[in-house]
C-alpha cells in the first residue's frame, strides 16, 4: 500500500528521499512492479522529472536511462536484433509502453527474455550515489545494490559484440520454457546465457572462445526441472538452441 507520494525535481532530492530511514521509500518508474505489491507499506519517489529516459551511444556502449520504457528501447534505431526479439517476448505492447528497463531487470525472474540477452552481453547497472557499476550477473545472484547504492540511473549495454537469441515456448507468443542468448566479441570471448526457468537467468559460459559450450549448457540445465518442463527436455532443447546460435553469431 502506498502511503505517500513524492516527485523530486533534482537527483539530490530523490537520493535524500531514498536515504530516509523513517519508513520504506521506493523509486517509481513505470509503476508496474509496485502495483503488484499490495501487502507492503511504502512511500514512492516518482522519477519522471529526472530525465532518466534517454538513450545515447557513448563509445562502445549503449546508455539506456533507467526509466526508459521497454517500448522506447524496442523502437530504438540500430538496436541489436536479439534484444528486439527478446523485448517482444518480455511483455505485450501495452505493457512495454509502461514498464521501464530498470524495473524489468530489477524484478526479472528466470523467464525474463530481456534479462537473458542482457546477461549474455554482460550489461551493467549504474548506481548513484558513488557512480557505481554493477554487472547484471551480480545483481541476479545477490539481488542487492552495491554499498550505498540507492538508485539505478542507467543500464550500460556493450555494442561491440555480436548477439543471437532464440527460445522455445508452448506458442510463439508465450514466455519460453527455455531460451538462450549467445554473445561473441571480436577477441573471441563468448558468453552464453540461459533462461525460461528459476529465479533469474543464468550464465552457462564466459570463456575466451566457445569451446566446451555443449557441456556447459548441459551442466547449467542439469537441475532445471519445474512444472513447465523436465531438466532433460531443457538440456536437449538448450543444446540445440545454443549450437544453432553459435553458428549464427558474428563478431562486430
């Protein structure tokens, strides 16, 4: 239940509110996740006046403002095709117009297709105060901000890697029961992320070259059974997906 609403005009005011200890203060972007927490009592700090919804390219990184909507990212020119494909599965059009990128990643479970592709790309969250960067993999593992981190201001996505993504679901529009993303850098570095189950997407491989990918995928999926699919099914499907994606991915 929301007990108070604040709309700060500056980053300093927002951080002051989020640092208060007289209750729970949560940042409000699209509001999708907060609306699903009726059992909690908290105040909201609306971020819409802080201009955190910009997308820019800086060197080899795409800087995506924390309150950028999923649809705005989906429509961004020159976005990697794999990210676009993942966004189409992450949420329907109406929800993509409301949900924010940071909100989707902070609350992502294992079926998050966006979380899966950005994990493969080794994307990071930028927190303030302190100008701290946190890898998405660390967030998925700990679900804890870096020391003194109060607010995500942007998501940093590397642009110097090729990316391929694919999934298997009950229907083409469903959230997947297994999905895979493969990112490969010009140096040969290869990262493989898997999703479709569990509490968060998982990293199956981060290596100087893609050798051993099949064994890594099988091991990562060895305990991936749930009500949607068996571990054996996910292992078989995951290996097929990753093998195909490795054959398709190109370095930039």
